[in-house]
């Protein structure tokens, strides 16, 4: 039994080390934070200079009557309201994706113009949307926001949605860019950057959820080496600039340093070895312990059942009653105490 306890103790310590390594690279616990979620475009217009940028003109509605167009909210607007947020007791803001989004108008069924004001049709994960920042798509306004937030004691959470790019059958046809350089699109995907399985038809089908498209959005093939490296680099850019928290909206390989990967691999190998040893050396002792516990429990249940006039039927490790209407759970618990 000492050997079993020793193995269990070592296993417990190793698991603690494994999780501490994983947690050391992770941001602070957000459970106690007061989080204020922000749809960037609908919060506050801090700069009119980016309301109707040239590369995506016509997607701004100054009348704020078309709910599917940009209304002027931007990162500068959030920055200007930092005192207001802090005054409400907010300790973290959670902003929708600020990355460069679809530049073209895709009319709705009635011919009305629409835009991805919400941020979930990324065309370039390494640049900031011009409606939220500046016409050069630089990180300046984003970095200024993060700095202002941190100065006010507010953390920044960024929604990061690497599941897809833009609409695959209209507009830019899923076109994907790497810091301004065109990588490819859905309709001429010679490099296998996208999945071509059609839309999800069964949301209970796990395979479809991972490999099919969501509402005609070009589904990125994260198993492709180029896409994998691209998305990791984009995620690392946010980690570098934010240093707080990032919310991934797709299953993506965790971004880890080589040192962390090596440590995790070593710990996993150690755990496997200890698991094998535990199975070999402790199996007999575990069986003895289980048998003793079961025999004690069976004896107690039998005693309580017989006192109540019921016949106990025992079959190997199963317990059944001739009359199953008897609820003796509380009596057994009392007897065991």
C-alpha cells in the first residue's frame, strides 16, 4: 500500500507541475473581474476621420438607421470613455474582433447594403480594421487603447475568431491577407487554405462543426501548415500587444513557446511512465482495497435491509432488492457513519 500511495503522491505532484506550466503562460484569472463587453462600432465615435475610409467606402451610415452598416464607433471612442468605464467599477473590457474585415458591400435580400461592422468577417488577422483605427490599418489606435486601459487599471480581452475569413460566395470570396499580402481565396484555393464541404446542416454532428462552413463563411483549414503558422503569428501579435487575455472562437492549436512545449512533453512522458507503473504495481492492492470496501458496504446494506424485512439479492458486485420500492439510502448512510 505504501508503494501505491507513493505513486499516487508522485502522480499528484506531477499533475500540479503540468498545470502550473500551462497556467504560467496564461493570463490572470478573470472570474473576479467586472467585464464590460463592447461592440466597437456601436460604442462611441471617437474619430470621424475613419467613418468612411476609402478602401471600404459606402459602408458607413451617418443616419444610424441601417443596423447592418458601420455607425462610427471606434477604438479611439473606447479610449475616450475609459474614465466612464472605470467609474462604473469595470475592471476588464471585452471587445469584439478589431482585425481588418470585409471591405465590400454584400446586399441583403431586399437590396440594402450590409457590412461586417461586428468584426466577424476577417480578411487580415494581422491588421486593424480601418473603421476602428486608421486608413493605414496600423496597430496605433489599438495600442493606444490598451495603454489607456492599463493606466486606468482595466484589462483588455480581445475576441479572436480564426474559424473563417469572409463570405465564400460573394464580396471578396473569402480572400485572406497576411499583413497586406494576398494569400488566397475560397474560389481559387490551389493551396488548400480552406475547407470545401458546404455549410453545416447538422449542428449535432461534431465533424461538420469542425470541417464545414458556418453560414457561407470561408472555413479555414487549420491543418494546413501555412494557415496554422499564420493564425499562430496573428494570435501572438495580440498576446504581445495586449498581455491580458484572448478569447479564441475556434479550435486552434495552442500557441506555446518551444521551452513550454518541451516541458509539457517531458511531463506527459513522465505521467505515462508513472501510470504504467501504477497499473503494474498497484493493481493487486487496489483490487484488495475495493474488495474490502465492497464487502463492508454489502454487509451493512444486508443488515439494514433484513431489519426492515426485505430480502437482499446479491450477484457478484451488483446489489438488487426483491422489492425495489424500499428506499433505505439514508438508513445505510446512517449505519455507515
